[in-house]
C-alpha cells in the first residue's frame, strides 16, 4: 500500500491503511477524499475511478478514508482492485463525525486550500462525471 501524506485529512488525524504516514503536507490546492468501506458494492465499483483521477490529475491530492473497523479487508480490497490511492483507516467514524458528514458510503468530499467546496453522498459512474463534480 502507498504511504499517506503527512498531514491530517481535512484536519482529522487518521492512521494510514497499510502504508506509512510520510511525505510533505499538502495544505494548498485541490484535495478529493473518497469515504468508502470494503463491504460497499458501489464503493467497489467506483474506487478505480479515484485511482484514474489521481493518475490523470497528478496536481490533485486524491485519498481514501476506509470507514470500517476491519482494516485488513479494506487493504485487501484495494489490492484486489489494483487501486494505488493512499487510504486512511477510520474504524471509529472519526472523520465523518468531526466534519459533520452524513454517515453513508460512498461519500466524496472536495477541498480547495483546506476548505470544503463539495460534498457528494453518491456513487460516481465515470471519470468524466467525477472530474466535473471536482471542477476539473
């Protein structure tokens, strides 16, 4: 699993799912956070889109937040799907709780310079649909 960026996700400190917390903090620009769970079929279908978004737009920080207590199943799913987006582990629902987000998956949060500019509690079906929502 890839390492996670060194800073918090939207101000919430989380452990990295299967990698280390390393690298330079990214406090400027666009960040896309996908909240997902290993058992969620729509999440399984859309996770590769976030990987494609990260590859198509290297200037955008794309990370996942696995919202389930079973980290091993989350890491295994990412491996099975070949998704290389760094993901954080959130077995306590700290991310959604701290930000007042709906307790649903999948959920996508868009940040610009650390400020929330988009919230999408839905599944994305194409890279183009995801890019349009993010504003790319």
